[in-house]
C-alpha cells in the first residue's frame, strides 16, 4: 500500500509591526498590550499593509524557488469564531505571493504548491471562561503548502527540518514549533491502487519528530482499515502527545464554505523589478551554499552538520572564517564552545566570548604556542571572563617551549642525567625512549612542544657516542 | 435671531466682527431642533457643542467654516460621542477614536451638533429602516425624506444646520438631497478617507457633503478631502480648491445625457424639468448630446451582488463579543452569535446579509460575484469612454419626487429602484452631485451631474451656474 502525504506549514514572521496595523508584533508581552482598534476589528477601521512583511515573504519565495505573483491581491476568508475579530481573515486565495516552488532534500525535490501571506487570529485561552489575547491578532503568517508528493514519514521530517533551517537562515522567523511560531498540519492518505486515497488531516503536532510519529501512526491506522475493507472518511484528527496517536476531532463538513472574495480595503499590490532586486540584494547565504563552502574548506561532515544546526554558532563562525584556520575554529566551536553553552543553558551571545579573542586563541593553537589540551582550558576561561587569551596563557604559564636552543638544552640535560636509559636505547629497548620523553616533559613542566622535543630527543640519542657510556 | 439662514460669508464676517459668537449659532441650532419634530437626530451633542463654542470665543476666526454647526450621519465614527449606525446592535457604542473626516472638521473648528438618523447601516433609501424610527420630510411630513442619509438631509432642509455629512453607497447622499431640495455630492471614490466610516460596501462607500447651496458644498468638500494613510484606497491626487471654477464661463462645456436617464421609467414632469435645464444650457452655448452608455441597465443586479456580498462580510464583526449589544441568553457560542444578531439587526439588514452570504457561497461566487465584477468593469469602461468626449454627464437624480412613508417597505426589491440612476456612479467610482432644479407638486426635483474622476470642481462649475440661473426659493414655507 502506498501512502501519500501533503504538508501545510504556517510560519509566524518576525516583523516589527503586525501585517495590517502598526501594533507591535510581540505575542509574549503582557496579554492584550499590543493591540489597537484595527486589531480589535472596531467599526470603521481599515487595514494598513506592512511592506516589510511582503519583503520577508519574497525572501522565502526566493529560497523556496517559488514563482512570484507580481500582481497580487488579498482575499477575505469569512467564518465566525471568537478568535476572529472581524468575522473574516485577510489572506490570499486567488493570487498567493508564491506558486510552483520546490525544496530539495537528500535525494528528492519536494514540490510546493503555493505560499501565501495571511494574518493570525487572536489566541483563545480556555479556562472556566474563554479568554482572548489579541496580541496575536494580525501577526503576519506565511502558509507553505506542499503538493501531495511525500511518501514517508522520513521524507516529511527531512522536508520540515530543511524548511525550518531555510527559514531560520533567512532571518524571517524564529520557526519554533514548540512555541507556535511554526505549525504543521499533515494530510495523509493511503491507497492500494493507482488512485489517491481519502485524506485525513492531522493537526496540533508539537514537534518535527512527532510529525513523523503522527504520520506513521496514521499510515498504520489507515492501512488496517483498508485491510479490513472499511471505507476511510475524510476527517480532521489531532495528535495526542501522551499516547502518540491521532484522535478524531471532526468529520469534514461537506463544502466548507468560506465565501472568499477579494479584500476591497487593500488595493492590488504590484511587485516591480526594483522591489524584487532590492529583496534579492538583501538575501543572506543559505544553508546549501554554506555546506558547499565548508566542504571545500575541508571541514568534516559532523562539524558541518553541527555548525548549520546551530545558527548562532554558524553566524559566529562566518564572522571569523576569513581570519582563522577554519578547521581549528570549527573544532573549537562545535566541541568545547557548544558543550559549554549546552551545559550552562545559555546562548553564544550570553557568553563572554568575542570575535577578537577567539581569533587570537585559534592563532595560538595554529602556531602551536599552546596544545589542544591547553586550549580547552583557555576557551573555558574565555567563555567565562572574556579575558585576552594571551594573558590567560601567560598567567597560567601555558606557553609551549618551542625555542630550538631551549629544547636542546632540556633534552641534553635529561640525557646526561639518565645514562642508563640511553644505554637501554642503544641496546634497542624501545621503552627507553618513552621514559626519556616523560623526563623531558617533566623537566619542562609539561610546556615543551611535544613533537619538537621528540624529534630533538631522537636525533640527540642517535648522535650520542656509545663510548662515552 | 435668524443667524443660521444667512450665507456663510456673512456669518463669517459677523463672527470676525464679534457681532455674533459661535455659541449663538449653536443655541439657535438647538432651538430649531426643539421646535421641529422631524426625528432627524439619534444623539444630540448639546453640552459638548456649547462648551466647544464658548472655547472658540478665545480663538481667531481663521477659516470660513469656523464655529459653524454641522450634523454628522450616525455611521461616521465620533470619539466619545455615541455612534449607532441606527442599529440596535450598536445602540450603546461609544467610539474611542475619530473618523479621519471628523478630525478634519474638528481642525477647522466646526461644531458637531449631533448624530443624524439614517437607515440602519445605511441600508435603505427612505430612512425607515432605522432602529430609532423614521425621519420626516420637512416639505411634507407624510413623505419619506429619502435615505439612507435621511437625518443629515432633513437637518439641512429644515435649516437646523447649514452643513451635514452623509455617506453614499448607491445614492444615499444624492437621493435624499434630491427629495429634500438640497445640494449633495458623492465624491470620487478615494477622494475622501473611509477610515472611521462604518463599512457597508467597502468598494462603493464614500462620504460627502450635504448643504443648502453649491458654494457651501464645495467648501465642505475642501475640508474633508485628501489622502489618508489609514485608508489604502484613498487617493494621493492633489486636493485643489473645489470652489475654483465656480462662476467661470460654462459655454465651452461638453455635456452628455444618457438616453437611459431620460427613458419612460422616469416621471414625465421630472424629464420635462431636466429638458428645460438642457434647453437653457444650450441657449448659453453648451454642447449637449444624447448618448448611450452601455450596461447602465444592470445597475440594480450589480448592486445587489457586489454591495450585499461585501456587506455580509463587513457586518460579520458585530457578534456581541467585543462591543455593542450584549445578551446573556445563550448556552454556547453559536447561540451567542444567533441571539445577538437576531435581536440586534433589523429586517432589512438581515435580508441583505442573507442575500450577500448566499451570493458568495460556494459556486455562487463564480456565478454571481465574479461575473458582477466583470460587468462592473465593463460599465466603468463605458463611462470612461464617454468622458473622453464629454466634460460632464447630466440627467435626473431620481425617477420621481419624494413619496409617501410606508409605500415601499413591503416590497424588498422596489426600494432598490430608487437608486436606479445613482448606483452606476458608485459602481464606476465617479463623482456626482444632486442639485434642485424645480418642483413637482411643490416637492423638489433633483438633477444629477456626474463628473470625470477627480473633477468635482467642474461639477460645481456647472451646478453653480444652473443654481444661479434658476434662482429657486428652496426655503420651506412655515405651516407646510
């Protein structure tokens, strides 16, 4: 049996103001503090249009390879619900800003049907009464709809991860599915023949991995029904996080009638070449391009993955990449820096690490002034205090001894003090070299450059005249 | 004391010379309201108006409209002053902001006397659908004053205030102006901000002035016009002084008369009166041609589809949750909606919401609504074509003069026919004015002057010429 999946994603855009009014776009402030007469649908009010929202949507269009409706309008979607202050939602039905796009995942193109701009509703809070928070009313959303071209939960999860990553790197949304700034509804159908089966929609899925869980459950549920010879009825279901199952919400009413018509309060918007050009010039580097760049720099795959998955780290990396050895920098950032941040539950910008100090540290390591073991200590101090790494190294006497003459002096001293071991060496006992090296480290209080010391030790031993023993 | 019957320039001089004060005008307006019994106001603003008038005594008389009383149709939002749209559903609604045009008249220090009666949500052409009862026609109290701007028209006709603001979606300024012997103008769509106008049909609504004469009409249009960043459909077109062409020679004007506007549907006496004006214009050198404008005959079905479709959506916000009528009798959310709206809306409004919802439902949207948009565009194009050759279009405003109260209430369709000649103008978004040009059985007859986009000044040019030539006595005789 073949499953077919389509996904609708709503994404909150993080513009300064709402899409159709000047209210601040910040849901998390005190309830009903970011509202005005437009958001409340007061009699006589009219929508404004936030051009910045269109800019952001255009960025998404470019990143998702959409064709753009250059002459677009808005439509009204009419229905009654307490969270809908005007009794209609302003959206785009006939002329979505983007159409016929695609996003590439590992080995497949996911075809995208459309992307449109709309306003969010207000947030209902159901206690003994129903309370309404209008901070969310009019927050800009884009809705991205795939074609029914996804055939497994793995593909769905890959698509959503890639989509999330792309939108995050565009800088247009926080795309936090847990906080509701990204919401996924999936349509799943199963068929045992060539025709598409009857689809069931699953809403209320709280994480990308649960999208996979929900899809697998839904495929199994529908397959079993088909095997039993039962008919699947079109319906809306909700994902239950506790039981990891999907639960029936309602059967689709026949012909859900939203009485769409063009919004007469907003004139048609024409997106001219200049506008497109401006947005294009403002496009950030996206993840596919970054990945290729890092591969070419010789950074290993695990590090690339980690960097891309952590946008803060990636931004930091990009800001220093021209001034440092990228491999050493990548190792430090994905290793010690990230584990420090995770351990302390802070963001990079909340630590004391800055660009200049980081560059100095990488340089110390690159020039072998300090060892990687020492670097671990230094980076932790850097993250805590923001001190100059050179000072940290000096204060802790961490500098490696790499001066040829000093190294030679130490090596010769060790040799003269350990003639027994030299004898063992000359007799071919391998253990002797390890012991002598240990003595060299000890003599230098661990600060000698190990490879240089090793090299010098062997050459001095070879030169040593057996007759002197 | 008959200050309010003086012309605006004289009043302005007397205010400047302190021979009269704004409060005298305000007191006189309220005395007249008390003397008459026409039900033209829903809410009076007496205390606030007197207070404002007294404060104005300290200010310089800096414009022609300074200190003058004005009446505002009750679908225009006024801060802190009850605004009902003549509906039970908003009968306790006190707005927290001013419509843009209200801010503009306040800037000129005009004084709001009160909020005028109207058809509920501007849906009607007789004033009879108001929750607050119908308004009487001062020419004959047994007749309708026209609507939906019934109270605004009656207020000026009864000489309570020299100025009123109305709104016009299918003829709601021009038709009552015609029935009451007044000058009423619907401006070009986009000329006047709609921010703060309680929406009926967003693509057709436009506010405009109702006045005693042409000059004063142009003065008030000067005040309320202009781009508003709160209304995306308002125009950035420059606002000139609309009085600038008044008194200029009209002999070079080319005028069109649509045959449709002079057909048998129009009362004979009305047609004859218009023909007399046409003859007079020709005598004075105007070129007047009879022409055909395509699609005019579709005005009423177009209106029913487009206006009512939009209205069904615009009125969805009155749900009993955020403002307006609150009911306690409900068990669930659906009942809250149903009971609020059943109780809150009158029959005409309910009828129009039902028709509009039906028209936009499912496949109907394609059969009716999108088809109507195409016809609307075609009608607009035929007007545009006409204006490539002509400066102005004239004809009657209505098919007849004012009729008896109660005659059309039983037939839902009939009342739309009042707007037969006015609707096409809203559909095309053009400016048009109604001007009194004669009488039938002592009742005023209105002439319709339609201009090209943003050429209100040319409309006033011709209207003032005709007004001066005819020199009609439009004061209502006592005892009528």
